C-alpha cells in the first residue's frame, strides 16, 4: 500500500511542478500561441481544400461544356510493393490510352488508389493536359 501512496505523492508533486512552470506568463502565452496557431492552420488547410475542389469543379464544367470529355482505357498496370511489406505503403502505376480527333495519347497514373479499367478524363485546351475526378 505504501508503494501506491508514494506513487500518488509523486504524481501530485509532478502535477504541482507542471502547473508552477505553466503559470509562468511567458510559457503560458507560448502554449496559447501554439494552440491558436494549430487551430488557424487547420482552418486554413480546410479553406484551401474547398477552393481547390471548387476550382476543379469549374474546370470540369468548362470541359463538359466544350465537349472535351474522353474515355481512357488502362493498357498497363503494376504495383511497386515488395513482398512482405504492408499493402498500405504500395503505390500503383498505370498507363491509360485515349484518343482525341483520331490521335492517340497516353496518361500515366501514380497513386495510392487501385486504378480503374476505364477513366473519364477531361481537358480544356490541350488534350495532353487531361485531368479526372
């Protein structure tokens, strides 16, 4: 029982030391600054994500209005995971082929998601600069 009492005393002593350190005005302001900075970073990142998704949606609407929508078929596919590694660390590679006005183009995909057999791709001016949803 005395071990438990000693641990309790040690815990409360450490808690008291922590609060006396935090009660120092400069340390307190620093901690508040870090918390506020982190909150502002989260808000800023969410705002940037909203703006990017809105811009991508506008680009897709423009491409659809221009009739610049193509279907690309996957012609090659490979995974760079090594045996024994978890699949979460693997990156998927794929090559897609699409045709615009009789001319064939290729798009190379690299990402964490398994590539689909077919993709709907969009472009604004140049068929080499495609994007997909």
